[in-house]
């Protein structure tokens, strides 16, 4: 079967498994030790806060790398025009839906918990659409929320199409000779630019990794990389742990902390891609469902987490119990909602799924 038409299961599995970490990640954000307000803040708890720091350096880079790999198969199958139209349909519609329907929930909870807002949810809609500050929504104003990822993915997809189109004009012989160098430069550029941000996001890093995923998704290349999976993992785990410990518990040795953060990004992406290639290239009904609703899971999980944390805080269960109960409740609720969306014809469209015929 041709490379451009074969379903690559380990990419699907890596994607949904990575997305599933977001409930843990966003639940832990309510306990961060660096003063970020979040949509609800409960207390600064170092062990829980460490979860965020452990995951942060490699999570989104891996997501954009996987998106770049997937784009190769999609672009080769559809062509530029159909690919771009598909991006706007499958990503643009959920983005608008999220801004109008999902994010007001997050903004409302933030206004209630941080500012003591006493109006009801529907009257807060005016506040949401009229208050523009830093776009986080932590103050109850307008926010892109977690839909920043979809907005950036649309933009990077379009920019990458232009870059790929221009690169295809270069004679194939020259492209093949420069492939390895280009791959090294993209990877180094991705790591080196991690702290160069716009609106708080590492956009250059994400673009480099998206392109890296597109150009270096060849099975033979990934197979060669995966030979070193345990070496990458051996570096990744202690470096990521050191990054979390230095940042949350020590608070000194900033240069060493930065080196560990970069190392966590570089080795984390390589280790997880390699491990996925060797151990996750399979499918089944459970994996197929999770893969199909991974973006639905992404869209739904955040308000579920925040609402759970808010409800448990109202009944004053305590910080640790709140964290544990939020995880226990949020995962099944999110999956139930994903199942409902997947089975509902018209809801599928606003969540980026194809409509049943």
C-alpha cells in the first residue's frame, strides 16, 4: 500500500493519548506555584504544580509535530486547495463555535471566582464580548482559551502550504541532498526558539516542528530514529524531572533550569515519537473511537475540568480531594460527551467531525 494512503496508527494513538493528558494538566493548573490566575485558582501545591512543569516543554511541540506528519498524508491525498478548504471546515467551524459557546463558560467561572461577579451566566455574555484585555479570560473578559491551538494550527497549516509549494519548485536532486541538513536546522530551530514567544506562545517552534513532521514522516526515517528510543527516554525522564524540581522546588539555577527545559523538549519529542512508532502502531475499536474524537476531547475537556473544580470548591472538599475528584469525574464526563457528539449528526460538524450521510 502506498505510503501516502496507508493509515499510520501510531500517529493516531500518540495524538489521542497526548490529548488525554490535558485533563490532568489543566486540573493541575489550579494549583500552580508561579502565580498564574487560571480560570479557577485553588491553592499553590508544589507536587501537583510539578505535573504542569513536567508536561509543558514537550506537550504542544509534540502535538504540532504530529499535526505536521498527518498533514503530509492529507495534503498528498487532497491537494492544496482541498486541504486548505478542509482545514477551514474541520478547524475553523469548531474555533468559532468554541469562542461563542465554550469559552464564555471559562470566562464566567473566572469572573465569579476571581472578581466576585454576581450576575448570572447569560448576563455575563455582555461582559465576555465587551471586555478585551490580555485575552486570557482570567479577568472575566474575552478569551481564546484553549482554542488558541486551533487558531495557530490553521495559520501554520496555511503558512506551511506556501513553504511546501515553494520548496517543491526546487529540483528533487537538490532537495534530497539538503534533506538531512534541513531536518537538523528545523529541529535545532524549534528547540532554540522555544522561549521566543508571541502572545505567550512559541509560534516559531510550532512552525518548525510542523514542517519537520511533514518532511520527515517517511517511515524509514522514523524507524531509524526509533532505534535510539531508550537512549532518548533515558535522557528525557531525568531531565524533565530535573526541570520540574528546579522550577517548582528550588527556584534557583535559572540557566540550568533553562537547559533542562530545552532538553525536556528535545528528548521528550524524540522519545515519545520513537516509543509510539515501536509500541503504538496498532488499532482496535477503543483506539479508533479515541482517535476519531481527539479534537472533540480537546474542545470539551477544559470547561468540564473547570466546572468540576468550581463545584467541588463550593462544597469545600479540600484541595487534594478536589484535585482527585476532578480527575475521577472529568474523564468519564468528557468521554460521555464525546460519545454524544460523535453520535449526533449535526453536532459533529461544529466539533470538526464529518457529518453522517
